[in-house]
C-alpha cells in the first residue's frame, strides 16, 4: 500500500486488518506467513483500496473458518455498492452472497 501514489492507505486498511485478524503478524515477512495468512493479507490489501471493482481469484482457498466468515461479511457489505468478480473452481456457500453467478464449462 505504501507504494501507491496519494495519501497513506494505512487508515483505510485498519478496519480490514482487524476484521481479518492479521494485525498480530504485521511485523512478519510475507514469505514467512502460512498460505491462509497470505490469503488474508491479500484480501486486506485489496479491500483497503476501496475500489468499485474487485477481481478475486480463488478467494476461498486456504482461509480458515474465521477468514471465510469475514470474507462473507465483506461480500454482503459490498452488495449493491461494488462489483466483485470471483473465479473459483469451488461451488462455495459464500457464492450465495452474490447477486449473480455464472458457471463456465
């Protein structure tokens, strides 16, 4: 986030850091994190951008139950205000939060 132009993005990340529970390992190097921790950090970085469009590639992968719950809350909160495109080989229950789904064969 610090590499992006404009004002600091840190304040926008604060609620997401807490929601996804990544604050305890912020001092650690990214390459020392578990796959699930990396996935949570990636989601925090994306959602802190407050973008109108998110492209999420396999966002359910490697998340624990708490991470899945937070992602579900985010998807519900974004409904009607942001567009979220999810690519996933899984037919995950969180996809029910989406207003439209398409299956590609």
